[in-house]
């Protein structure tokens, strides 16, 4: 469903990054599995067991940027802006909401 949202043309780059960030836990799990399966050695090609999959080294940001259809730099910048936006919302709720009439 998230991949279908990313294929919409009317999404801005920031909106694409926001949707792609919802996939981050899955990509991070894939990276951890890759690291555990080859013990951090990207040249190791044999799986540790017959049923385990071998992944190459996984760059989480690169994978998410490719999924979002933006460059890694754009992804990094949008991710930082979205993080500051979340911090601002927390700050606003905690400290400024009692003064909603004054600060809007």
C-alpha cells in the first residue's frame, strides 16, 4: 500500500520521504539480518544455514531514498526537516498550548 502511495505523481519530495520513512523499520531489520548472516563481511557469499537468505551490505538511507525516488542528499535533508517539525510539535503541545490564544 505504501509503494502505491509513492507512485502518485502529485506527491512532493518531502511527502515521498515521509511515506518512505514508514518503511524504515523493515529496511533496518533487513540490514540487521544482513549483518548477522555474513558477520559484517560483505564478501562472504555463503549463507550460515540453508534456509537463511544472504543480503549484500544494506545502506538504509540509500534504500529508502531509492524507494522514495529521490537522491540520498534530498532524503537526508527532508528527514532532518521532518525531525525538526516533530520536535516543534512536541514543544508547541507541551509549552505553548496553554497559551493558545496568545501564540495561536
